């Protein structure tokens, strides 16, 4: 009877120590990734964050930090995907606001100011007093209007005569 109890206690102890070790390993990998990020080694940081995600894919921090490292590497589509994962895993308003802000920045880099404005707006709902997000929102809205103006000019310039030019320069166009 005593041997069964000791045996079960040992099994429990080993399984518990594995979970603690796994958590420690995750934290260590994130820490090492942060050190590499701070040293501007974004490739190395990305590797550490990916290792951390392999050991604990359900934690916000490694996904968010990987998004930051990918953003710095100008891998915007990949950064967007990591930020989206981090946003789903965020459990605090500041984390959610920061992730939405960074999604907005990523969309701006991808020349999608309309989507960027949406993300900034969502971020402002989480953190209404964030001036950097407010400023970025205003810039995104201006870029969106500029893009719409340019698109409408292109549409107007592509008439029947090709490129909006008159065939006979002396002739006025009638509407």
C-alpha cells in the first residue's frame, strides 16, 4: 500500500515539475527574444519567440512580440497574422489596445489606410486617451481620403478617348 502511494506521489511530482519546467522554458525563451529584439537582432528575436510559441501557443506575449519582430523585419503580412492571434489572446485592455494599434500600423505599411483607421478606432475604444493612436487614426483617415481622390481621378481620366485626352485639341468636350 505504501509503495503505491509513494509511486503515485513520484509520478505526480515528475508531471508537475515538467509543467513548471515548461513554463520556465517559455519565460526564458521570451526573455531571450526580448534581449535580441533590444539589440536589434530581429531575426534572432523571431526565432526565440517562435520557440516560445511552440512551448506555449496560448499565451499573448510571444505572439505579440513575434508580431513586433516581424514588423521590424518588414514582414507585414506575417506580423498582421501574429497580431491577430495576440489580439484574440489578450486579456487586458492595455494589451488589446496595443495590439489593435500595431495592427493599424501594419495596415498603414501595407497601404490599406481604411483598414488601419478601423484598427485605430477599435484601439481608441479600449484606450480613448492614447494620443499616438489618435494621431495615427487622423493620418489614416487623411490617407484614406487621398487614396479615394486618386482613385476617382483615375476613373474620370479613363474616358472613351483614352486617358482623358481630347482627340482634337480645338474641340471642347460636351456633356
